[in-house]
C-alpha cells in the first residue's frame, strides 16, 4: 500500500487519528503551546498517565492513551531547545520524529499526526526544522510497515507555506 504524507492546517486536538504527537517538555507534565492544548482537551486523566512515565530525555518519545481526545493515543516527544545549532539540535530533532514513528510502528498505529516539534517556544528556525522533520519522516516511513499515513499539522499560514515548499523541494 502507498504511504501518504499530508499537510493539514488546524488544531491537532481535533484530529481523529490513531496518534497525535505532542511537543512536550522533559517533565511530560504539560506546559504551554500545543502541549497545553492537548492536556486541556484530553482532560485530567492525561496528566495522571504522564505522571507515571517519569519524564523523558530530549529526543525520546513515550506513549499514553488519548483519553477525551478523538485521537486514540498521544505520543509525547521532547524537542531540543534551539541555542545556536551547535548543540546537536538537528540530530535531537530528527530523533523525535524517528522515535515517535518507531513507537507508532510498535503499537500497530496506522495514522499519525505530528505537531511542528520545537518550532514554537523552543525556538528552532522554522525552515531548518521543517527540512529535518519532513526529510526524516520521508526516509524512515518505508521501514514502518504498520504506519500508512503521516499528517504534518501546521497551526498557522506561514508554517503551512514552509511545509508546502519543503514538500516541493523533496519531491513529495
Ligand atoms: P515547542 O516548545 O516544542 O517549540 P510549541 O507548542 O511552543 O512547542 O510549538 C510547536 C508548534 O505547535 C508551533 O508551530 C505552534 O504554532 C504549534 N501549535 C500550537 N498550538 C497548536 C495546536 N493546538 N494544534 C497544532 N499545533 C499547535
């Protein structure tokens, strides 16, 4: 079966997919941005579940149920805080996508929606982050036999344009 990569603009908490990927912080206990929106929409049971995970390192990914969300699961991954690009930020950001997809594969999930990890408060330059994100997923998706569709969720118009340009450059 052909695998699909698509761009979708809107609020990730509204998506009825197998898993949405949260841009979490190391505590995994919620925060601002997309993390706050996901905890808000999933309800307090999500916090109860993430409390049991014992946090995560940058680049790691951990999974919980989606609780009140339309999504069945939430994959929580911790993006790098961008300093100057000389602190392994690119490798760590790629690890977020790789580890999230590996978890989806392990749990037999077919449809995964990613938020744009590290591009908000964590300050990763959008062009670079998007190139890493899309090229990493494109490269490893064929190995993830269970995963059929990856949706890149963009919250605003400028981000959507960057993703569209990146798709074009990478021949998607
Ligand atoms: P980080 O701390 O990893 O930078 P942020 O939550 O600050 O994470 O931002 C990550 C991306 O998520 C940004 O592109 C931001 O615009 C986007 N975002 C914020 N809220 C939502 C939402 N409800 N749905 C989808 N994307 C969102």
